[in-house]
C-alpha cells in the first residue's frame, strides 16, 4: 500500500495556526477530500487543535504532517501528526463551564477514531487518525460530549 506524506513547518507564532489550516485544506482537496465534506471539517478542526497546542504550550516551531493511504477517496485512513521539541507528554484537561481553554484534547478524543503520542527525537509527536467513510461525529452545543450523526 502506498502512503502519501505531506508536511509543513509551523513557526512558533499562534498566527501560524491559520496558515496551517489553509495549507491543510489545499492538501485535503488534492487528496480528493472536498472542502465541503464533513471529513474535511473534522480534519481541519483536529489540525487546528494539535497545531495550537504545540505552538502555545512549547513556544517553539512544530512540524505538521498528513498521511494519506492509497485507494478511493472514501477508503482508508487520514493520519495527522504534529511534532514539537518538548518531551513533555500531552496533558488532557477537562474544561468547566465558561473556561476559555482546556478543551483541545477533549475535542481530539471525541472527533478522531484514534489518537496518541510518542517520543520523537528529543521531543514528541502527537497524532490522530480519522477513517474515511466512518460515521460522522458532530458536536452539539448544550449536549455533553459528541454524537454520531444519523
């Protein structure tokens, strides 16, 4: 099976998150995942959360990677990885009520089919995978957690 790997170096500025999203959208379109597909929106949100975490919590550059499996657009898995130079493992938190942060890894856990982290060089890589053709998972405001769309 062939795998396509694309990557982007992300600077330590939080404004880089928007650039990472734009870059990812263009790569998704190039892989056959339409900009208006729920899968694309899910992947962009996951990328946004992981890149934001890397930039905000380390203050250092990061590398965003996307891996696409071979085959039809509706088959296979898309893997997103964000590597940074911090060896500290991710610290999932639970945000309460009006908290303005602390939901990132909760979103990743709810939207990705799988996620985790691993040491990489002197730092780490946080990854998540979304299966193409998997049931759509949506966030409903006011409902605790995520639900599968009908």
